[in-house]
């Protein structure tokens, strides 16, 4: 296990505050009288793998306790709200429950709105939620995204178990993911349970309606935006069992046990051409699947054994016919390596052709088993192109090739084909580890969140540069000789976990939070967003890890 890391809470606060403090410097509102219960609350892990709540941090201790730091206006998980600058709050989950992972999201990923929600998976396959999200009505604020049905005002602030329409606790879940205000949960049988508010929901009937309790969504369609995908739909592509689902912004992605890629959400497209096609049911993504078929012709074939080869099928019509024939032959099968449901702590899939995926604002991506990383944009709005990480992605050249940005294209480094081991994303940037262990970033970089420094290295990261973007993969500052094992992210912040269990961080620190889907800004009265603590500080007491980095943003720095 990783060594202890420091997490937010000044030493003076530990002395002055009347509430009980854990050994990690956390506020424990649920076990304030139990010294035994709090003694083990050490952060031996980095922050959770992927949390996109606009201004808060999620932390899990070695013993499976969950803490929330930063913005807690939408609920602290312990029954109330807590000021941003106070010590992290222990989420009120029973002592005998061990949390293994957690995710968060926010309405529009926009800190000023103040609506965020959180979901945590325990080791019994149950999902705990709390928070406040959009589509509040009848005093049931936050009910859509937290999957617990009717709630009275105030109940949303306390963690509770997600239930089904017949009031049974949803159980048997092995993987969770999130889009904006929607939660995705896969059970061991490959059923996709989903709930949440409108616009990015994945419903079998294709209706864009709030879904306050979990429903199963295994029905699929051929065409984005076609509406219902139930068996009586003319566009039905049949029922499937799922292998994996992946985190996204306003675009969701899942991989079936048939090895095919499905997408949905407000930012959906066909992966071939320009056009944002709002889609509210899982739908085959033609561009993404053609990329798969080209990479693995030995796996994806028609019933007659034909393969997809764009050099042979030279017209769009011929390519589409081959695509339809391959999908028809594959969709009801189980592809070797894709059987079973990928577990929550499996950050990459080692056997199915799709190794990883991440969906952004108006853009998508996936990593194949062969190390090829592909990205595409949905349209030109906001920052979609900044996520591409490919040559010719500047504004002036986009119009030269109308298909270049809208279909999946391979990310390369300095014009050379590059194989990647894994990657992760904030709301504004991407960080990827190559097979050789080098770490690259790209995307919006106004607070150094993309590459750990400004493009002009003489400008400090505390100085925000609103328009700064890094369009092509660039080495993360100060990591050239560091053996990085894994990348973890929050809305505007990235952490690199090293092979010797060290921890580096860069991006927003104090008072930086996400806004308007894909930007990071400074909110002086708001989010003490993420807890960065420096255990290398010789003045820090041995057992009270309590020194946050005080600057608004930081370049790459080792904090553990």
C-alpha cells in the first residue's frame, strides 16, 4: 500500500477546533467519540482515480473510509453542509462498510451553480450516494442523480444506499462510472444500471427524461439519435451484456461483451462526420468501431470471413456495408477476452481490444490493447479540439480536412507513432503514460493543469493565462526521470503515482474550480478545491498531516 499522504487541515486547526480529528487531520463527524474508530483513518492512498465534481476532492483511507474535501455546499455526506476551507469531512457510512472507489460530478461542471453529487462503491457491491443536482422539484432536491427515489429536503446531504423501483438495495455492482449528472453501474451479469437527470441518460426507450431510480439499459441502437432502442424499434441493434463502462462528461461510452463500442449523451456523434447528435440510449458508434475493425481484422469479421480494410473499401458506401456486415455477425456473440464484467479497480482492461476509454466535453477517446490511443471531436464549440492531441488541431487548419477531427485518429508524439500504456483526464486536459514510461499531457493549460508548467516557463503557475492550450502531447514538467505507475485526476488537478508509491501533483490547488463544462477558474470566495499536502515539510508533526499547498496553482511538485 502507499505511504501516508498529507491532506488539508492546518495544525492550528487541529488544536483550536472543538470537533474530533482523525490521525490524518480529518474532521470525523460520525465517530467523534470513538478514538479506536478514528485511529486507523490514515490516507495511505492517493485521491480517488477520477472525480469531476467541480470543486471538491474525494479520498479513501487504507481501511476503506471515505472523506470529502473542498466544496461541500451540495452536502458533506454526513448530514449537512460544510464550509469549503474546513478540514475534510468523513462521509457517514457504517463502520463495517469498506469503500473501494468513488466518483463525483456537477451540474454543467460549473462551480458557481453549487450542485454536485457523489457515488461510492463498497466491497459488497452496493452504491452509496449523496449530493444536490439539477431537476430538483417538490422539495426533493438532488433526487435524480443520487438514485434513492423521493427524498425530503436535507436527506440528500447524508450518504444513503441506491435502491431499485421495488425498494430493494441495488447490489451485485462491480463497476461504476459517471457522466455529468448520471451514474452508470455494471453488475456481475453484465447489466447496465443507470440513473440521473436529463441530457446524458442512457435509457432503453431513448427518452430524455429524469430517471430518479436505477433502470437496466441493455437495449442498443444502430443510429445515434434514433430514439427508442427496445426490441420493437426499427433501429434496434439488440440486447447486449456489457464488459465495461467509462467515465465521461456529456458523452458516455461502454464496451459490450461482443467487443463493440457504444456511445450516448448530449455530445454524441457517429464518429465519422461533424454533427452533435443528442442520443439517450446506447448506440453503436460507427467511427469508433471501424477503428477497432481496422486494428484487429483477425477478431472482427463478417459471417463470410471478410474484414474491414479502407484501402479495399474505398468509398463511404462500401465501408458502411462492410461495417454493417461485421456488426451483424458480431453483436450477438461474446468476443474472447471480453467475457465477464471489468472490475472497478481494473483501471485498464488487459484482455478486451478496448483497453481504456475517457469521454470529454465535445470529444471522446479510447486506448486499444496494442497501445494506440485514438481521439475525436464532436464539433468546434468550446474545447473539443483541445482534447485531440493530434497534429493539425489548431483553429486555422481545422477546415482543411472536414473528417480529420470528427473521426477517431491516432495520437502521436513528435510525428512518431507512439504506444501508450494508460491515460486519464481532468475536465480540461489529458495525461498519458507511454509504453516506455514517459508522461505526456495536452489540453487547456490556464493553471498549468495540462503539463505542469506554462508554455512560457518563466510565467508562474499562480498566474492564470486564460487562453493557454497545449494542442500536442508535451512532456509533463519535472517527471523526466520519474517512474510513474498511474495517473489520477480531479476537475482541474492531476496526480502521478510513482512505482515507489510517491505522489506528484500539478494544476489548481487553492480556490481553483471547474466552470462551464471544460474550463478552470479562480473563485476567491469559493472552492478550496483539493487537498495538497507536503509530507516532506520538516516542520510538519509526525502524525498530523495537515499542510496544504497554499498557492492558487502549482507546477509539478512532489507531495509524498
